C-alpha cells in the first residue's frame, strides 16, 4: 500500500510487487450539490468497472442513486475522472506532482461473445509505464531586501541570509552550492566584494560614508542535473539599502570675544571653526546658527551694546521703539552657515554680556547650545599673521589679518606696523581685515604689532577724541619683555602724547586686543619632517614637522643656533616631503590624518583634527588645509616648477576639489591659483617617483619606473621633462639609457660652467657603465663615481663640492677603498671622508652656507685619536661624540678646518624626532 523507492536504486521488477496506483496518480473524484448547498467532494478509488460498463452517463446515474437519496430537491453530480482508465482505446491518467517510478500496468480487454463451449472473451496485456524524474531547481528562502545604516569606518558585518536552502521538492539528498553571481549598484557601496562564509553567513564591508542601493544576485546550483528538461540552478536577488544616519554637528567656539566699538558692521570670518555637520555625506550639510542676548543677568539689566533694528511691523513705529526698545525686535549678532559672525556695536558703547549661540545641521531639528562672554572694547584687532614663519634673510611677504584696519565714515586712519623690534621697509593696508608687509632680516620669534592713529591727533589738528588715537592692535605679544614694551611705547605713542599735551603715558593706557594671533611670527632657516621615535612598540610613532632654529634660543642673524622646535602638528604617519612655496608649507608623506594644536590664548589650547587628507596638506602657520582631496598613495617628493608644485610618489590618481578621481600615474601638478590638481602629459603611467629636481624649463624625475619617451625611447628610473613654456606642455626625454639594477632615491642639478645631474640610489649601472649607487651626467653622457657598498639617499652641492648621504660604510673608487660612515664628500674627481654620523642619512640641504643633515642617528662623532669604534654608531665614549636629534649641521668654517658637524638639539623632544626624512629651506 505504501512503497518508497530511492531514485538512485537500480531498476526493479515490478511484476512481483503489488502497486497501488494511488501512489502515483491523482484519484478520480466527484462533487455533489444538494439543495444548492456548498458542494461536497468525494474521492473515487476505482471507476474502471462502472465506467467500462456504461460510460460517464451510467457512472453519474449510479452516483446520484447512491448519494442523492436524502435530497429533497434536485441533486447534481460533477464527475472528475483522473485515475487511469480506457475509453475508446485511449488510456487516460493524471500523474501526481513530484512522483517518478517504473510501473507495470495490466490492461484487460473483453468482448460480448461470452465463454460458453470453452470460449475466451478476454485477454490481458501488460505495459511498462515509466514516470521519469525531472530535477527541480534549488530554492533560497531568504529576505528579498536588507536595510543597513551608513558607516563611518570600515568593518565587517555578517548576515544570516544563506542558512535556509532547499535542493528542490522531494530532493533532500542533493548537494547545493551557492556563489555570488553579480553585485550591481549605481555607485560603489562595498569596501570589498561581499563574501559567503562557511556557516552560511554573508560577510560585507561597507565603504564609509556611502549611501545608496545595491543588488546582490546569488546563484544556487544542485547536482541533480538537467535531464528530461530539469533545472539545476536558480538566481535569488537580495537588495541592500544603505541609508544615511545623521550625526551630531561639531564646531569650535571661542570662550570669549572682544570687539571694537564704533566699528560699524563687523564680520569675523572663521569665528566658528572646525565646522563639521557630521561625517561622510553629511559634510555637505550646512550648519544653522541662532544667536541671542539675555535681557537680564543676575537681576541686573544687561547694557545695550548693539544697535537695535527698526521695528519689524507697521504697527510698531519708531517712537515706540525709542521709548521701549525691548518691545521691538533687535539685530542681535548672527552667524551664517560658514561660521562668519556678523554684528554691529552701538556707538560709543562698551561693556560685557553673554552671547547665547544655538546650532544644528540640516538633518535635525534639535539645537545644541553654547555660551560665550562678549566684550565690546574701543580698539581694532589683529587676528593672525600668514605665514607664521619666514626666512631669516627677510624680504618675504607677510600678511596681517584682523579687523578695523580701515576706518569707516569721516575718520581717516594711518597705520604703523612693527615686527618684533624692527619696522618693515614697507606695508600696505589692503582692506579692513588685511595688511601686507615686507619683512626685515631677523631670527627667532617676533611679535606683530599694528597701530592706527587719526589725523585729528596730529599737532594743530582737532584732538577731540584723544582716546581714539591710542587705538592699537597687538598680535602675538606674549614674548614681549617689559623693556620691549617700553621701546614700543616710545616709538608708537608720540601722537597720543601730543594729543593729550602730556609728557607721561601710563602703560595701562595702551588698549590691546584680547584675541591675538594664534602663533607668533618666526624667522627661521628650515623646516624638517619625518617620523617620531616609537616609544611604545604597540603604537605607531606618527609623523612630525619641526623648524630650526628654536625661537626660544634663536642664535644670531649671522649664525642661527643649531636647535630644533616642533611645530604644533602631528601626523598619523611619516612626513616624507616638504616644500615652502609662496610662504606656505606643503607637506607630503604616508599620512591620512593630522592633529593641530591651536592656541586660543595664553592659557587655552584646543586640538583640531583633520581626516582624509590624502597624503598631502598645506600649512600656513595657523591652519592646515587639504589639497583637493589628496592622492591614493604615498607622496615622496614635492618641487616648485614654473610657478606650480610638482608632486611625486606611489599614487596612481588624485582626487580633485570636487571629489572626482583622476588617473595621473605617480606624478601630478598642483595649481595653487585654481586650487586643484592637474596632470602632466605623457607622465609615467605606473611606478614610483621618489625624487624631483627642477631648472627654469626642465623637470628631472627619479624613482622606480619604466615607460616610453615621446620619441619612442625607453626611459628607466630617471627622466627629464622639457617644458614648452608651461608645465602642461612639453616632451619627456630619457637620460642616456637610464639606470639599471635598482632605484633612484635622490638627484641634484648643479649649474656650473655646464649643467651636471647627480643621481643616487640603489642602482648598479648608469647606461652601459657600471656605477653602484651614484653617477652623474654631463653633456648627455653618464660618468661613474665609484661603487658604494650601500644605498645613497641624499645629495647636496656646497662650496664646489657634492655631499653624499645614505646607508654605506665604504666606496671603491678606481681600485682604492675609502671607509666612510654614512656621509662622504666629492671634490675635484675624488672622494674625501668626513667625521662620522651615527646612523643612516636620508636628507641633505644647503642653506645659507651650511649643510644640514637629517637621518636616523643619535650621535655625531668628533675627530679624535682615541676612537676605537668602527663606526660612530658604535662609539661608546661620551667624550668622542655629541648627542644629536637625528640631525646635524656643517658650516663652511667647520669644513675648512676639518672639524666635525655640529649636532642639532631638540630640547627635550627627542621622542618626537625619530627619523628626519626631509629638510626644506624656508
């Protein structure tokens, strides 16, 4: 009655098995309707005999007679014959779903002649009915869509989407495999392709700050085959919806603010700093600010410090406003979406109050609240100086930014400016917020002081407002001594003395601004950068940028001190390249983020964090700026070429200011005027650019790359771009078959009687000539300079010589081996040794008659007859070396007398200065 047969068994002899056809065929049935009630369904296990006797009509009559006896009204029968039966020689049947077998069906035929006198009226025939198996497709039972929240960082998420899989109907023994057939979306949403894990979980990693929709198609395949029209595979699609989540905005407010009275409409740009509406896509939201002033404070009426706005309704006339100003709307200070504070102080009114600032972004309706002290004082102000550093020789441009540098209305102001104790040869008041001055020679830190006096204060003028004549703004005056301040008074307050007809001016009469520049102006020699020393083995040291000399110990103008002072910048990884370009410091390396410590006052310092820098940034001494959205790889070199900055590294593309990704190869141009990236035509499509050098019209590029020049020649490791009047026009040329067997780490272009190009690195030959790690080119021919036993990382010409630094201990020149200690001198076609440097040298730079050395060393050895150590690094006697901060200096006077280099000191910041990878002249 119930037979179960596995489809994989061999064929069976059904002659010895009594089969119930019900196992494979849909049984016949009929529906009975009585008294118009709901029809009832009755199964008919076997209709063959009745059907054979009289057909459908006879069967229906029999069913009515059997089942309709209790009906008082008409009874109807609907017959549905499904079981196998013969009619007019036709075999009819309906197979049950998902059944397959080999059946032996016996068919009996009978005539009407009877069996008398031994007659035979019937015969039987058997036939084999094969119900063939067809494979059904596997099925994935899972949700059709999945909503995910936008993420701010990369991490794995796991979803149980693939744990309920059927091989098909009644196919439990089949094996099913699942793979991802396709991932489609309008914009990339995944950091890496989704992956199916062994336990049926789907692992995904979303790109930070990306939203949108993606469809993932899963391909299921079983091992049932496709015989007889079967299906062994299916596709199931799951939609991923990544929706944005709004995060709280962030901004930096000063805790207090001082503004000048009688200044008219005041606008303080970047009053609110670090405007961050949120993360990711929220960066395009705007911040909304709402400001207000309290009417009462500690039961005292707050003085009216700001001009009232005219009445906002026609029913509120000016007389009512004059008699009851609080009943009318007031023009309180306002802040726009980019952090600019706008306000108008009341004429001749000054005092203190509280400014209440509410802010939110466009994605929320809830407000955050800040409160700051607001002071109105009768003075102009200096906010900042840009850049905050300049050359010791002077002659550079200095921009002083602040407020109220130009008077409004009837007053005509004249200005004076002092940088430290010197007066610039010239300055121009560009606007109410900007003064541009030309600096004088100087060294160390200098205060920037701006004084404004009115023509009314001149002798014979109308001194009706002598206090106005003393309006002076000071920025960065924290390092002024009492003697400095006295000199300043004597220089700057002569107009005020005459106006008051007095011979004594109290120091406290000098009104100063309370929001000075965030850092002092410093005249320095160089900027150095690198990686900090790793104190904790479990953490990265990060990258640093420092200046020399230290402004607290600057030395003299003729000989600045050999000291190092860290800038308030800390990068996530190493700073590898630096260039001072038009008063701004451009820094490149392997970092993606940075921290900037900003001084709001002498006692307040806050930390500003910058993310997604893209390996390069610009620093003006006050603030750090992105260059577009940076590069997708490490920046190793930055060079000034024909008014633009050339950047080289291991990147393959840059991200423009509008976040577009542009393929550039390892070389790109930064146009500071347009504020965007450009490509150099014909640049190496792949490889790494490790060093750059430039002349008036040619750019030299070294590194690890191979490509074809414009004339079809093969270029290896070094190339020259000859400009046709613009860095965007020109041709690439090879340097005599290039360099083989290694990379180019450094190059130097020396303009003597003829142009020489010195190159150093790890290569083995220059063109066809053996040249280990160093060579030079003259008149399109390579000349070897010997064989070093290590790599050359830095080159610098000075005084007719070429200094070489790297990680080597000897050089073989024309069969003579000269033992060295990471540093050597090339003069008149031969090598000279120099006193030891206790570690690898990565950077050399010639600045104002001195050679500055940077690397990874803690010692600079002194010439001594008692030295027994093989290298300076191994020297253990303190009397034979100077402690060094991974940097040293060699000036011409020391070279002529063959004295050792002078170690650079970093005053307790040794852990922050690990390896010095780059030195750039200011």
